């Protein structure tokens, strides 16, 4: 069997969005899981809309995701001579022809067809005229008139369309520029592409492209068309649904591992397994199931994956990501303990700074409404008991802190909430935090005593 080569072929006319990233990931994983290569081709033939900044951003998006393509990226615009040579080859073989129909004539045919409720299609006037190249000629493909085009889609199974449904499409415009379907076929041939996995919005092009491959007497790649991604409202994913570009997720504080894991599950499954590492996916992707119905995007689910990855990650590794932009975290034991405690409360990297701020900022500010609710006379009494107990502790360990809480609860005949709430508010300035015993442990004896004493002074 010849080598498996897949490709992802974005047009650099915009940033890489979530749907494109998912298609690329599927293409890449499919090729890799079959032991093949995967190439990146930038379809930059639309000179007006293609921009270098989009190419850079697409490449950076893959870098962030940890997806490495084999070989340097291929730029479609640099292969123009080949595109035109192949068009000429088709003309020479009698599989394509010059057409000099004017735009006015084409418009008229279209209008007549519309009136008769027929599918708009070139009527074949120049098909057998054997015209030569002229100033206003285009090259049209001689699509077969009978029979049908069939292929076995990796996702959708058997596909078929009758040739009479297809048009004699333009391969080269009158200005000499090759069109999309010709460029794709020629580039796929030049790059020895064996597998084309792309969005299902390309199905109609696939039938046309297969006919071009056949006319060139070349073997046809294997195709797989992946369904689109819908937003939570069931509509096609777009800017309305919040972040759509891959690097927006990076900026939000999503981990690339979590992002990959989340998008691979949008339309692919492997039993009930949810968590996948890239290394594992490279082995198993071909054995999973590609779904043929649209997948729904859920931001909540993405955040769930992100949190799961925080929990799995070494604290040191997490700190490596946080320290460069943090005013408080350092690569030391104290920060590692803080991170360990708060990570289950964070869904995004960007949430850690605020979630952990009271471990670093000694000026705990308590909201007056919270204070009047929580620092009642009884609560202040409890805090006094606590602070005396804290001072006597010779071992600042979680068991000792917990038994002190029990002692104070018994003495005052109250439950844990009456101890935990005021203590939490006193040491963190917040109504919610990680468990108050662990929080006290990490903050340290001295800070806890100082913060509780400050509250007692202010609210007695
Ligand atoms: N450049 C096309 C697009 O961005 C993809 C072409 C292909 O995958 O064949 O939609």
C-alpha cells in the first residue's frame, strides 16, 4: 500500500476557528493513526482576501495545540504553473475545452433556467466547438454527461450523484487564474495526498474533483467529510457564540491539552472514554467512531475539561504557566501549596490570580454587607476562642486545626458553619473558598492569628 498522506488546507482569509481546528485535528490524527504524514497547505490564491497575519495566526494556533505538520507548509499560489499545465493537459486530452460565451449570454441562460425552475447550469454551447484560446476565453471542464460519481465516505458511507446534476465548471478564468476545484485536485496530486478529511460543506466539490482526477487518469484519494459544529442554540457556530478563534481560547486561559481533548470529542468517540492524551489519540484515532451528525459546542463542557486537566497537572507545571504573568505566584513551595488548594475552584488559568490573592495580600478587605451578616456577637466570641486555640497549637497541622474546630463547636454548642463562616471571612475576606482548615493550614499560623485578631478588634 502506498504511503498515507493527509492534509489540512485552510484559506488564510481569516483566523483559525474552532471548527477548522477540529477538522485539522481529525485529518492529522487520522493520518497519524494510520502511520502516515499530514501536511499543511495554505490556499492563498485569493490575493485580495489572503493575508500574512492570518497565515501566521493559523501556524501559531497549531503550535499552541501541539500539532506538528510534516514538512514545511505548502502555499497554493506558488503552484500556479502546475495548475495551468494540468488544465492544458485536460484540453489536449479532450477532457476540457475553451469557451467564449459572454457574461451576458450566461446570464440569459441562467434566467431562462430559473424561469423553468431548472438547476442553473452551463448549456454546453462551446463543448464540441474545438475553440482555440482567445482574449476572453475560459477553460471549462467536460463533465461526463451520463453515469454517476460515487465514493465511499469515511464518515457518511456510500455517496452518489448523477453526472447530469453537475456543471461544466470553469477551470481557468478569462484572466488566466485557475479556479478552486482545479487547484485542489492538482495540489492533492502534487502532494501525493491519499486521504482528504474536510468539512461537509465540501461534499459538492468532492464529486466535481473526483471527475477531474479521473479525467487526468489519476487515482482518487479517500474522502471523509466531517459534520459542522453547532452552537448551544443549535445554530451554526459563529461569533455570536463567543470565542470562535483558537487563540482566543489560549488568551482566555484554556490549556491546549484540554482544548484538544474537548474538540476531539466533538464528533468522534471511543467507547465511553472522555479523557485522551494526544499520544494515545495518535494510536487509537482510526479505531474510534466518527459521527455523521452535527456536534454541539458547550463552553461549560470545555471548562470541565480544563478543570480536569488542572487537577491532573503537577503543581510545578501549572506554576510554570502562571508565574510569567502573575504578580503573586512564584515557583516555590508556598505557591505550590496555594495552587494545589485552589485549582479545583478554577476553570481557566486566568482565574487563579484572583482565586488565590488572599494568600498573598495581607490587607484582607471584608465587604460591609458580608461583615454585618457574619460577624455577629456570637461569631466574634467564637473567633476569640479560635484565636486563643491557634496560639496554643504547637503543630500547625490539619488534624490539630480540625480538632480545635471541634473543641470550639462543643464549648459553644454550635455546628461547623458557625465556626467556619466567620473564620473564612476573617482570613480570606470571602464567603466562599477552599475548605477553611486547609486554607488556614496553607496560610500559616502567624497570618491566620493576625487576620482573626484584626477582625476581633474591628467588630468587638
Ligand atoms: N481551502 C478550503 C477551505 O478553507 C478547503 C479545501 C479543501 O479542504 O479541500 O474551505
